[in-house]
C-alpha cells in the first residue's frame, strides 16, 4: 500500500505542478483519435557484418470519446494495437497484441473532485505461442476492473482516479490454467483491492506530444504489499499531417502473470490518420 500511495503522490505532484491554469470543459461530446501504422524493413546483400532480411508492421488505434453535461463527466478511451514481424526463412511472429477499454464516469463534488465509478477491460486479439507452448488465446486471459471512487479532474488531459473498493476479475480458458493467478481446473479468479489510475497528456514542444497512462492495483485478499503496475508512455513527433515518428514505452508488473517486470518498446516512422 505504501508503494501504491508513493507512486500516486509522485504522479499527482508532477501533473499538478505542470498545470496551473483552470480549464473549463465544454458541454456535450468531444471525440477524437488517431490511427497509426508503423513500418520497419531491413535488407542485406553480401553484408559481411551479418544480418537477416526482415519486415515488420504495427497497426494502432487510440480513440477518446468524452461527454460533459452540467456536473456530470464521462470519459472513454479505446487503445488497440497489433504488430507482426517476418524474418527471412522463418514464419511470421506477433510483436504486439493489445486491446483495452477504459470508461470513467463522475458527478462533481467540488471544483475538481467528482464521485466516480470506473470500468477497465484488457485482453489480446490472437493466440500467443512460444516454443510450442500456448500462453494465451483470444479473450484469454481477459481482465476486468470496476468500482466506485473519487476522481480529481483538471481537464480531459489531466486526471487521477482513486478507487479503494475495486473488483478485479481474471478470465482464462481452462486449458491454459494454472496461469495468471487462475488455479488449475478453474476459468476465473476474483480479487478485491484498491486501484489508482492517472492520465496526463501534454506538449513538450511544437508537434511533440507525450501521453502518460498509469494504472496501479493492490489486492486486499492476497499479497496486499505487491502492487500491480501498468505504465505506458506514448510520444508522437509530428513531421506533417500524415507522417510522424512514434515511440511507445510500456512496463507491467503483475506477479500472478510473471515474477518480474514486463517491458515493451515500439519505435518507428508512422503513417497517421487523425479523426
């Protein structure tokens, strides 16, 4: 719990200190998103230093649809990405596979504070096979989190939600158990704990934006001192309306899935469509 609070306070201090102007939200729907395609290719011919011809691509979606009316606010975000790489002489391999839906509703309690309720869903879109061992399928594992709490929201680009009574459900096909905390012969695992989520997006200079997405969770029922962490940084450096250099960094800690940190880094020249 101390780790969860410390990380939350640090994230909150950074975001609050970086924003001092009050931003009045506009009522109604505010929708916007980005579709990107990152492409990488390498080719070698008589290259004495060595190398294998390869080609890879990653398709991504980041879409927000938020609603404000009077004292009510409802923020929704969809994040999806799928990547494949092909090495010469080998079959295609998956490099990225993610689908996530976040929904957060709140009713104003004071200037920036709201009574809130949130829902989070995470899964992947295809099976994962490593050295002949199946690690995942479509919708297996799938993670659900939901619960009441308090939301501090300065704007659509700066908010922190604290939910001290969060239900977490892990769904897993029985052929993959035991894994991800689900016992052999079971298909679900239920947890009750505390959740903290933070979102902060800003421009560090013209045409360079940084998006921070933080999720923390601590299980009351088992190993309360172990805090699950999911932190993503998306950096977009726009070249023109349709081209950009995109960098995504993600780190996950969940001791039920893996005893250590999982990290992901994707960088490439992106073809973007904003809508």
